[in-house]
């Protein structure tokens, strides 16, 4: 089984999560093309979660990001995450992204490109940094995205990731969000099997604004062995601020 670190959410993920009641835990939402906006965010999390697993070795993380949405629909941004432990704090992830979004009524579509960088990686079959192109669509509280990475592996075979995110419940100031993801990963060169391996991840997260902050608590899991060979669910919490 391979083991390596995956990167956390982009600045857009972090900022939108705060505004929507999700505190920088892996949900890429659809941007608004209605007006130009420059925004920033900071978040403190018990663990940096991405697609079902901790990529900070279960260490707490502080993350900061900046994003820009133009009136034309072009958006861009960047983020950095710092893992905190009993030794020396380390950068766990760096993310940069750019894209274009269009809105028609309550329907939003988007395309873009993300570059993700790891602080460290255990398996040399995986790159420390890689690109993902994406296309997404959203309607009201439901959003879907498909990602394609041509350089996720050193040997260059494309990998894929699909996700569905939905607002499940809103009770007064509390929001419950759900996520389901599917990774399609090619076999290594020389493997006797062909095609794509399939791995699943999921997340449930409840959040609530408290003054200028947003507090969230969630649980997620994955059967992707690159992250973990246990398949057990993990609990995480965060507090964040968008400005």
C-alpha cells in the first residue's frame, strides 16, 4: 500500500467554507460571478483533512488564503497551511488556482486549474506537487466537480476524482453539509491488472457562525490505502474567520 501526503483545500475552499459554515475542510464550492471581490481567510483546525483523511499526520493546522472573483467570472487565489506539532512547525500544503465561472439563474458552471504541493511525501511513485484540471456545476445547495490530473504519478498516467457536495439541513444558525467522493487511480506500470482502481471517501459536517467566527465539527473517512489502511472514520473540528 502506498502512503503519502495529500494537500488541503485551496483558498477558495477555505473562504467559501467559512462563509457557508464549512471551515476549510475540503469542499470546493462554486464562485459567484456577480461582482468583483477580494477576500482572505484564516482557519485553525484539529487536523488538516482532504478527501477523507488527515494530511497533517493528525497534527493541528493553521491555514491562510486569499482569493479574487472578478465581475467577468474569472477567479484566482492561493493558500498555505502550517502543521503545528511538539517539534518544529512545518508547511504541510501550498495551493494555487485559477478558473472561470458563469451563472444562469440558480445554475452555476465553472472550469479551472489547481496546483497542489506537498510538504513531504513517503512514496516516490507520487509527485510532491501536481496539477488538477476541473469542471463543475452547481444548483442551489448541490454542487458537483470532476478533477483530472495528468501528473499525479511520476510515471505520468492520468488519475480522476469526482465529488458531490450538498447542503443537507439548516436549522436556525446550524448547517449540515454532506460530501461523497470517488477516486479513480491507474495501476502501476507493470501491474498484471489494467484499468482504474476505485476508492471512496465521505464527510458529514455541522457548522455554526459565532460572531465573526465559524465553528465546525465533522466526521469523514475513506478506503483509499494511500491515506490509511484502517478505513476508520476520523473526527475533526475547526474555527475560522473570513474577511
